[in-house]
C-alpha cells in the first residue's frame, strides 16, 4: 500500500488497544458488570486472533475484492471513463449541485436503509466525478464516506436498537429526523465553503483513474451500460440489505419463483442457487450480485473473455491492500472484546446512570468497536448491566448511535474511512486537519440532541 499514513494511524490504534489489554482489568457482563483480572494479549494470542479474522471477518474484505474486480472491468472497457466524462460535462457549470446530490444520496440511503459499508460499491465512481469537477480528495471523502457516516449517525430506524430495547416502536424519531436534516446541510456547506488547496499532481493518484478503452479497433463506450448496471445493483442492494419490518411479500415471491417448474424441473431454483430472501441478505448474496454485474457489463461493452478475466484480476490486485486492511482492522475489536477492558472503562465512567457520563463513556469506548453492530451490542449491554434500568435502553441506543458515528468520522478504527483514504491515497493527518472543525460541530449537534431527548 502506498498510503503509509493510513497504515501508521491504524498501527498506532492497534498498539494502543494492545497496551490497554495489559493495563486495564477485564470485565464480565451478565447480571451486572464484574471486574476481573487483567487479561493481556500475549504473543500466541495475536496469531490466534489472526485465525479469528480468517474465520469470521473475511467477508467484508472479499466484498472489497469484488468491488475492485467490478471497477477493473468497468475501467478496462472504457465505461468508467465514459460515464465519468459525461457526468463531469453535465455538472461542470453546476459543481455545487453534484455535491448536494452526492451527499444526499449517501446520507439518505444509509439513514433510511442502514446500508453502510456496502456503499463502497458506488464510492469509486462518485470520487472520480468529484475529482473531475476539481474537488480535492478530502472533500470527496467527506461527500461519500463522511455522508454515509452521517446517515448512520442519524439512522431513522435502527433494527439493532429496537431488538435490544425489546420494542417495535421507532424511538426518538422526532430527534433523528431534524438531526439528519441539520447534519446533511452542515456537510454540504462544509464541503462547499471550507476549501483546501488541490494538488494537481496527486489528485490523479486514486486507484481507478478513468481510462479510455485500450483496443486495436477503436471502440467508443459512453458509459450508459455502467450507469444501468450500477442503478440495478443499487436497487437490488436496497431490497436485499434493508431490514424490512415485514418481508412476507418477499418470502412469498421468493418461494414462488424457486418453485417454478419446467417439465418437473425447478429451473429458477437451479439457475439462481441459494440466494437469500430480500430483507435478510448477507455477503453471500452480495458476491453473486456483483459477479452478475461484472458479466453483464463485460457483455454490453464487448469485452472478450480474456479481457474480462485480465481486467477483473487487475482490479482485484489494485484493491488487495484495501481488502487486507479491512480484515486486519478487525484485530482492534477482537483484542478489545477478548480482554474486556472496554466494559471496565465504560462501567467506571457511567455506572451511576448519568446520561452525560454515559455519552462520555460511549465516546471513549467507540474507537475500539470497528463496526456499529459491536458498539451497540457491547456498549448497550454494558450500560444496561451497569445501571440496570430497562427503561433507559432506548436512550442508551440513541446515545451510542450518535456518539459512536461522530467518533467514526475521525477515528483510525473506522474501516470505511480508512479504506476510503487508502483508495484516494490521502494522508490520515491531512484528513484530521481538514475535518476536525466539522467533527466538533457534529459533536455539538449530537450533544444538543441527547440533551433534548433526556429532558423531554
């Protein structure tokens, strides 16, 4: 990986986590929080953790490889350059409009569906267009990765919080909607008003620089096929990954399709294989979806079989470092959960039930939870057993959801942020220098929201 700054930031975060396992006592959660002995991460434990990574944390990394293969084919065919050039020409005199559309797309999709890391499928295209419109790398990351994080921060209906709080209601909807509106507007204004110098020599160093079709016979690819494939992929992602409150219609349709027979042969069942029902998709259904998109794109742009395999492999090679980073970053949460030191810290800060202290504890614990799922499960459980008040679970969910994702805008344990910076080959320190004022403003808005939710 060329981006040594990102690797260094991740390495420092992992080292801090490792040291804390040697310093802070462990905690056992269940019928209260019991503080135990220090459970340090030893030499052999590091390699055991790598085995855990291989067993349980490789799927997001494989997803990154599939995204790389997709854009490798899109670039080889010339479709990526065709679509990027078209969008740049259309928005050349309306650059601000494209920023607004981009921020709204990433923030609203995540806020309404909960789809977050999988939005990386569309980020390389958006970044290429933003750079083509003369925005710099950090602005492009904020408009895509940052906007998705904002959407997760103010996610309208968080199924994990509902499940843990044992409620079918949508708690604090009246807080989340205005918070989302304010933060989306703030994101757009920050990108448009807080400028950074653009380094023309470095702005073309993203992993997939749009290139013209390289063929003996000139082929003019306009990018329409790529646009259609991405739009269809997006629709399928939304249908498959959104945790619908009632997915019966999808289950019935799925069963009906799988049972279609042709001379006593379940033709669609054989062709489709074991796709999951919409609303309950995992990466197992995402891979074949992207694979189908790659196949359709190659056929529509007249790539030969050799060109298809060559470009897919080349694309996977380009993002290999991102995939490895995605997998290795899970070591932070593995070390943290194995040691149990995060629960000890959170319990010591928030055990008296004070909402402000719960927010502080969540902020302190957030960097050690690399995914929101772990943050909600572990931090909510710790707060519940520390305070033992069932009626506060929904409020704790709001606190953790908002504070955790505020931290993820800047933390070196934020996987999507780190692979985004690595993708555009931008330094982590430059990102911090650019984003800290924005994070501070988001933090203030988050604290106001928590205060209002507590008082009303």
